């Protein structure tokens, strides 16, 4: 496994891997790796010849500095996991490598970045598209894989790639879950025991919504069921419930006639968890 820290090293390593028309898959991460990340690596490996992973805690997508400072980092453990998974290249840049002195260029999806989670976290998706563009330009992957767990992020990236004619195919990977259904996340480790047990309520609510869904049922009824299930868990506080079209993320009302993306954010103590499901009528 080749470990690269500079743009030049990465470009040279990528050129060597891509000789003879070999295809490169890419999984961008912020480290603190878990089985969710590793499932994206496995998906990339299935569809390409070589796999690159980046580990970069991107400052421009964080709001408060404390969030950025508290982000878990464990390079040695991450590298061991990637080695074990047979990853070919790891890109581990410093902040100054990604954002050189004097940098001023941003990339933004103007509508998608500023609705739903983006309305609550101003600048977050602009940070994501600005870093992913830079990573794509350095790593030059043929395929890049993102988790469906960060559903709005996946749609933002797909829009950006289409709009800017980026020569990369974007794939979404299904959300990996703990045994009780909680979506894997590096934030889960920060939950206390009682909140950890209560956090299963997100998955429960989304599954109940999928079970209730049938053609003609109102979106309002689906929302009411989810709200009631979250309210039944005293440790949970509902922060966001969006019922939207799966690709453009526009609000859906009235009777259910087409697939509906349900995006849920729920807070436990000071930790915000997200989960999502596309439910079928
Ligand atoms: P992060 O390191 O949190 O930026 O995540 C890196 C990638 O892993 C993103 O594309 C996430 O959507 C994805 N990811 C995070 N959690 C999961 C999960 N539980 N299952 C699948 N993919 C995930």
C-alpha cells in the first residue's frame, strides 16, 4: 500500500496504477474509519482495478472550530484497516497541501447546498464540494464512492460532477449498520450508554415509515408516524425530518405516488445523529 502526502507523489503513483487503461476507484474519508467506510472500499474494488482512499479532515466543511478540533483522529489504526482491506494508495495530505497559501477558489452547488442540512449548517456543503473537487483533481479517479448515509452530500456531489463535466462516475454505497440497526458513524463512540441504546429509534422510525408506505397514503401520515416514534423516546430530540424527492431533494406533499427520501436528524445529549431511507409506495 503506497502512502502519499503530496500532490506530486500522488499523481506519480496514480499514473503508475493507471497504465494500460487500468481503472482507479476512490473513497474520500475523514478517517476514524469503521465498517461503513470499508464497505465503500469493497464496492470500489468490485468495479475498478485499484482503489485509493484519502484521509483528510477538511476544515472548510466544519462550522465551529471546536467541532473540527474534537474530530476523532487515529492515523495508525486507519492505515492498518486500509492495508488489511488491500487498498492500493492512501492520500494523507496536510491542510496546506489541499489549500495552498493564497487559495480563493470555491465550488458550490447553489441550491442543493443551501437547503435541508445545508440550511442548518451554512457553508458545510460548499466546503464539501470545494474539497472533493480538489481531491478529484489530484487523485483523478474513474469511479468515486460515497455513502448513502450522507444522503444530501451524495446528491450534491452527483450534481456537481454533472454540472462541471467531471470525468468520474459517482456511486452511492448502502448504509452499514450495527447489529441493532444504528447507522455506523464515528460519532457513535461519543454517545453515553443510555443514548447509545436509545439511538436505535432512528432506524425504527424509518423502518416503520417504510412498512406503512403504500400508494396513496399521505406524506403527512408518514411524517406523523415518524414524529410519534421519535417522541416516544425521551432521550431523543427531533431536529430535522425532511420528506423529499430522492434526487433533487424537493419537498413532497399529498398522496405518496413516487419514491420518497426521508431524511432524519435526531439529537441525543449534544450529539446529532442522521439517518435516511428511500421508501417506495
Ligand atoms: P466521513 O469520513 O464521515 O466523511 O465519511 C466518508 C464516507 O463514508 C462518506 O461517503 C460517508 O457517507 C460514508 N459513510 C459514513 N458512514 C457510513 C455508513 N454507516 N455506511 C456506509 N457509508 C458510510
